[in-house]
């Protein structure tokens, strides 16, 4: 399991689907215990594999405009 974002190979690049602002990397869902967390991290442990078998790493992107966090899926082999 090699996440390019977790391993510092590239930054998390994503935009808010509500307002289009650049999201800030707030780390992995499993590490995220901030005040904006909408779910318990354990709720995502069963979703770390896509139906295709491709591994993904769930990160949190925080939008400073909406002041809310969004789930960002990083594909492990995507570079
Ligand atoms: Zn990651
Ligand atoms: Zn936004």
C-alpha cells in the first residue's frame, strides 16, 4: 500500500465541489479527529478498496471558504 500523498511524493490536489476553492490537505480520514469530522473514522475502513480491487487512500480536504471537510480519495498507484 503506497499512497503518493502519505509518502510525500505529491501534494493533495483537489477542489471543493461546492465552491471550487483549493482544498487544504487535512491528512487521512483515519487520522482526522478534528472538530469538523462528520463521521467516525471507523466508518470508512470497509471502503479502502474499490470494486475493481484498486487500493485507495481516503484523505480529508478542508475548504476554507465553506469551512467544511470533504472526503478525497487518492488512488495508490496514481502518480
Ligand atoms: Zn494517503
Ligand atoms: Zn467550498
